């Protein structure tokens, strides 16, 4: 057995628990971010105060100032959605954005202090130190792009929400962070997979890539509020309305960039998200049959679990779209987003069993 594999086996249990806690915290952060988006809370805090923003407004004057800043810097959203909002109602949307930022700070502390302790005790081998360095880099980029995303919705009289494309980038980077950290946690347990099946491993990576693309389309659905265009399922129910919306793209002044007033762009995004889901479901059936041919129970169980989760995800997506009448259902939308990360982790687990010896 190689020296690297031996090193992997010596990862201490407290380090493994710490890595798992990190994965869970990133998962929770993504779900909180989804709720923040679905409740139109993302623009409620108009400043990026890393230190000063740790505490919320502590008195009436501070709350009034925060509310006034929202009215000025998120003027378009305030006038379009919350013109009659009271201070008490503002505190609700402020909570979700504040909680999202506070959780990010908490993740930093949970990472930093155990990291220093484990490093001081010599519990972090070289390969893990390198991966943790990449985790830090991705996390910093996620945080920076979070503010870039928020800033895209401020001080713009033509934009009611943040840019859907910047939101998708923020979500994609957060998903990358979750997946990379989860894979690092898996690597802390053992060195070699149960089988070195290169063909199936490569096909599984392609499946993961397609799943990630579907998550990107889901982010565009949320960012553009595309579910409101056609809250029906399947497509042929009132399908004429959806078809007319899709065909209106050529006659609209809107475009892929200036999509906010374009019904056609949003309709196409919804159609692509639906069709990709159907194709992904068929792809998973084919992939599952390939896994079963190997006859390895741990792989079969993992792939069946992934397939079951995908079926649940499809139904969550259908429920979310059907309930998009007048607004996007927060609970169903957040569950749909959270399960997407669970799908990522379950597929990574199967791929991990197919990996080469390190």
C-alpha cells in the first residue's frame, strides 16, 4: 500500500467530524440563501460591513436608518413589492439576509479555530492542508461574489431583484464548495475504492456534470422567477399559454441580458429546466443499470438511494412549479434546493467507491 494511502488512513476522528460539520454548515447556508432569495430578503441589507455588521440594529433609530437605506438603495424593489411595508415587516426580510451573513461568519469561526488546533497538533497531513487551502479560496470567492450579487440589485431603477446570472454564479460556487468539502471528508476515511472501473467512473462524473448543469438551470428559475410564467404540469396542460410565451421572445424588447421584462426568456428557462429533468431521469435509469451489472452491493445501494432521491426531487420540482401562483412557495422551493445538494453528495459517494488508489 502506498505511503499516501497510509497517510489517509491516519486522519484523526475529530478531524473527520470537523470536516463533516463543515459540510453540514455549508448545506445549511445554501438552504438559508435559498430562503433569503425566495422571501425577497436579499436586498434588505445594503452595506457589506464585515465587522460592524455582526450585530443587527439594536434600537429604533438604528432600525429606522436601515429601513431608510433599503428604501433608497433598493428603491425599485421597495416601490414595486413593498411600498406599504411597515418597519415590523422590514425586520422579517432583514432577519433572513442577516441570518445568511451571520451563518457565514459562524462558519469562518468553526473552520478557523479547530484548523489552528489540528495544525498545531500535527493532525493535518500535507494532502489535507492543500485541500483545505482550496476550500478557503473557494469560500472567499463565494463570499465576495455574494456581495457582487447583492450589489447588482442596488441603486438600479430598472432592476427589482439581483441579477439572476450573478445569483446562479453564487449558487454554483457554493455548490462547488459543498462538493469539494464533502469529497475531502470522504477521502479522510480510506485510500482505495472498492473497484477501479474507469468507464463507469467517467460516466458517473459526466452524470454529476449534467446534474450540476440542472442545478444551474434551477438557479436561473429562481433568479428569474420563471416558475410564475407557467404554474402547470405537465407541459400540455394549458400548454398553449407557455408556447405563446416562448414564441413572444422574438417580438419582445427584452433579451437574455435584460430579461426582467421578458416573458419569453423566462418561459424558455422553465422549458429547459423541465426537459433537462426528464432527460436526467432517463440518464439515471441507464446509469443505474450499468452499476447493477458490477454486482457490488455497496455501489448498488448507493446508486438506488441516489435514484430514489432523484424521484423525490422531480416531484418536489413539480409541486414547486404547480404552487407558483402569485408567488414562489418558500418551503417547497427551499426543500427543492436543499435536496439538490443531497443528490450531489449521494452521487459523489458512489463515484468515491469507483475511484483509483491515491
